[in-house]
């Protein structure tokens, strides 16, 4: 069987940068083994497979080069951007079925994709000592932020790690230790960030590491950006609607821009949205 995989950069900044994902449309007849094989040939951190669904607009599944994951933000953005640009769908609101639940996706006429994410789960706090050796930054430096290190999931559980301004690019990840830590605690990866000066227009610059899933570093991570927006809303903001712009991929010379918003009231978070633009960069024919 011949399968076409679209190659797409997600969360681009003015058409450049971003994080590449594969997209396979009309994937209804593909087995999980075939999807994994396709994802391995594509070779990106994630490939999205789009199928029809009896109850909602589409069903999406996501595969890394090592196996299936429950959700992927940048691959979702890639999939809906390709469907929009190829005329499969028009601007509007759609619902996708994922392994984390039913999630809405809105497409603006300018091609911006905004994705609803799962409401946040706050899964525990780690001490600075536990994280220090994973990223090569000493305990005292980490502690100087006076912010907690917390696991948050808006689809995938990531460790939110604040570092002082100027230290983000100094991170040296021990991939073996981080993989073992994530395996032990049932986590996907680590999302480190430094807060930015207000005049920059950015809330934070970020780096994401998930070596357990074959991703040494990722240049844009949608699910972790939703989690980070929830973290910042929880610890640094008091308004009921918070809008954030994040930069990621700078250390990889592949800058990405990700927007995120959190809507809440006095009792709970009501909605988490992550958005951005995508750019098709090629197409690959794969035989399975």
C-alpha cells in the first residue's frame, strides 16, 4: 500500500522555524503497526493519522518513532492546517477524537489553528534537588526562582521547570537520567522555561526534552505549552483570562512561536487553548 505523508512545520514564526510533524490523511485502514512503521520512516518526533469518526468530525492518533502517544499538539496543528490548505475543510470549528478525549479545533480564515486542550491535571511537585542533576543546573540556582517544579498535564504529563533568566540556554540534559526519571514517574518529558521581560512581548522562552520517547529536544510543544499556561496562571497571574505567547526552539536555531490562553473562574480552569500557524515543507511517499 502506498501512503502519502505530508511534512509540516508547526508553530512557525512568520513562515519559518517551527516543529516538523508528519500528517497522513485517510488513515482509516491503517493498523497500529503500519502507523508506527510510517512514523519511523517519516522520522519526526510525531506523525498524526487522520481518520473518519462516526460521532465527531475526525479521529486523530499520534505516533512517535517508538510508539503511540495519547496526544500531540504540534501534530494536531499540522493535521488541521493541511486539511484546511488542501480544501478538505473550511474555516470554522471542528471536534477531534483523541485518546485524551474530544477536543475542539478552530481554524481562522488566515490559517491560524487554535486547539482546545484537556483541562489541567496537577500531578505533583518535585524538589530542586531531584531535578538539578537531570538538567545540569545546581540546586541553589534553581531555587533562586522561588517557583515550584510541578508536573502538569493538559494531555501529556510534563515537568514544568522554571530557571532564572539567562540559564535556559545553559541547560545540559542527562538523557539517560531524564529517561529513567520519566519512566519511573510515568512522565513524558521536561519543559524548562525562563520568564521574559515584558517589553519582549513574550511570556517565556522554553525548551522541551523527551528522550524517553526518542526526542532529545523539541522546537515546539503544544501540549506542554498548554500546561505552562496553566502553571503561569496558577502562580503568577490573578485574572480570569490569561493570554500568553511563548518562544521555543531558540537553542536549536529553529525559533517557534506558540500562543496559549487559559480561561478560569474562582473555582476552576474552564478552558485551555493553544494556537499557531503551520507551513507545509514537503511530501513523502511510503510503502507499507
